């Protein structure tokens, strides 16, 4: 079994999760058992994964494992199932309902997203209006957690429950000097006939990985891959039971602008890529050949370094440029400053001045304050005409988005591999990208399926975009070659890379 170790799966995910989604689907396609491993408690997990085409048996969560609910099936709890006394006064609403006793708010029921009155949690308040108790309900139909709060509004105790309402875990909290809760003790109740105590969730997670390994048939052949660096590296490296342990690098191993061979290693990798750290792992997996070369030169280690693409080009029907939205430009991914969305907007400003019907759609999420600054920039650049530039938000499935686009802009300055570039090219969308480490140089054949641009050269990127958009022949030719050259990132090609690892 191959386990891909992460912290969570959210309703909005980063490239780490999207690479995992593609990976478990790839492993399933080639009949290799694999699961994503998550640490955090999440009562909505088994509904969330469905949005990304992931099945229950492709994910194992730590809390599910200890609750013995990894394969539990059930229906969500409805409001009526709570059997709250009809003596209270109720409000109505699509997202929540409150119930009160005269002027005293007794509780509030919050409904799970994208459901009709299916319970996610119930909050209870004391006479002074303080939150005292929160009950969390698993989307599969049972109360899975209770959280107790003090008068300061901070949590001090959690209890975790199985569907039969037996308690399997307790978590205790103390207050920090900043009056924030610190998890100080975790009690795993009656596990294999004994209570076990852990100082932190990280300690509990490390224990869980060994227990998961032990519980898996044929565990001598199990592989654990640490995907999310800040959370997964140490627990995987510290496993006590026998398993193959690999380190996946979803990002650059050095900070922005630093020499990749001689510069200081990024903080999250300083320990794993040190001499002692390398002795705790059986291999390193990076997404590009160039990063593999840089690390081999830098580390000079006997620990093998493998190259496996994180992005997998989709196997889709070709869509001619004439059947797409004329002059529609897109960008997909996290809307952050390292992705230089401000420069994407500057490039589009220059494009629009020469191609008047060009439009730009930005898909993804970002920090709220950052996104507001980008929206203000749209106004400042006088691009706020309706429909000209739109922030479309995050979407789990955007195949149709790629199939409608004619050009993709990538103005990032650093990455491990831009997964959206792989997806765009796989859908026949030519990509203009800055020539940064790592990724674009191995995806784009300059002048064929797109163009590589010197970092931060806004004017050249805009002029190259205009050349393509103004020539239907050049645009169609670039699209044809994008489809053709994406065979290098096909499922079959990426699986061969994984076979070299295995």
C-alpha cells in the first residue's frame, strides 16, 4: 500500500491536495492500492472528497481510524432528528436556526454546506450569552464531537465519539500567555485494551502512522510519502515500524531568489535535507528534472532522488480554437503575491489595449486582503468594465474552463511545478510563462505550445500574447502542439515515472 501523508482535505485546496487527487486516481487506474492520509478532525470529510471524485476507500483519516469508522456509511442528521423541545422559540433560515427561551438564546443549529437542513453543529449558550458547548455532527449521521468552552470563550476540553456514542478520545487544553488554547494532553481511550496518553496531536499522529502501517496487510512493502512538508515530514521520518519512507517536495527547496545549489535551504526542509535527516528516509521525490539535478549536486547523497510529475495531462477530446470563447485568457491557482497576480493584471492591461475584446478570468482563492488589493488594482488600471476581468473563485472541476480558454498566463516567480500549466496544455491551451524554477522550462517548448518569458518582463509577455491572439493560425497551431506535447505528462508517462520509484 502507498500512503500519501497530508494534514487535511478542504473544500478549497492547494496544489499539494490536487497532486494527491491526481495521484490516487492514477494509482487506481493502474491497479496499485493507495490512500491519502489526513490528520485533522473533519466531520465533513466524506462529503468533501466526493466533490473531487475521491472515494471513501481512497482516504484514511486518523480520527476515523481510531473511531473505527473508516468505512462507516450513514445519512446526515436532519434538524428534526435533534428532537429539540417545541417549547422554545425558533427562527428560520437556510444556513442556520436559533432556538430561544424568551429573551435567552439557548442554541444555534448550523447546517452543513450544500445541504437542506442537515446538521453540521449545534452551539449552546449559558444565561450570560457565552458559548458553553458545541456539538459537531459527522455528515454520515452521528454526533462525533463535543467541545466545552470557558467564560473566556476558549476551548478547554474535547470529547470524540463513535456512532454508538462511546467515547474514544479526549483532548485537554490550557491557556497560553496570550490567552489562546494549547492542547496539552490527549487521551486515547481503551485502544487495544489500554488507555494511551499523548502530549500533542503531532505525537498522536506519529503513533497513528505506525498503527496504520501495522494494521495494513503486507506492511513490509508499505510506502509512506510525506506530502505536506510542515506537518508530514517529521511524523513520517520518525516512524518506528518498518516501511519505506519518501519525502515529496511540492515546492522549491530554497526561498525566493536564492541559489538552488548553494543557497540556504528553506526552513521546512532544513532538517529533512540535512545529513541526519537524509538517513531517516529512503528517497526524495521532486516534480522536475531540473530540481532533481540541483538537489543531486547540492546534497551529494546516496539517498536516491526521483523525478515524478505532480501534474497529469488529461485525456480529453480536442476543442478547436474556433469553438472556444474568442480571446478569453485565464489564470488558475492560488491568488497570491508569489504568483504575481498583480503582473498578470499588468500584462492583461497591455493586451487589452491592442485586443479590445480580450477578457481575463481568474480562478482560485487567496487571502481575503490580497484578493481585495488585486480587485482594487483592476479598478486602478481601468479594467473594471463589466465582464472584462472577473474573479471566478475556486472550483473543484474546471475542465470546461480550460476548454473555453484560448490562452493561459503564468506570471509566478517560484514553484515546484505549476500543475495548472500541465492541465492547461493538456486541454490545448497555449501557455505564456515566466522562466522560473521550477517547471515551465520542462513543459513549454518555446514557440511551439507557448512561450517562455524572462522573469518579470511584463512588456514581452504582453506582446507575445498579442501576436498569438491576433493570428488564428498561430493560435490554433500552438493549441495543436499543446495537445501533442502533453503526451509527455500523460497518465501512462507519469505512471512510468512512478514505476521507477517503486
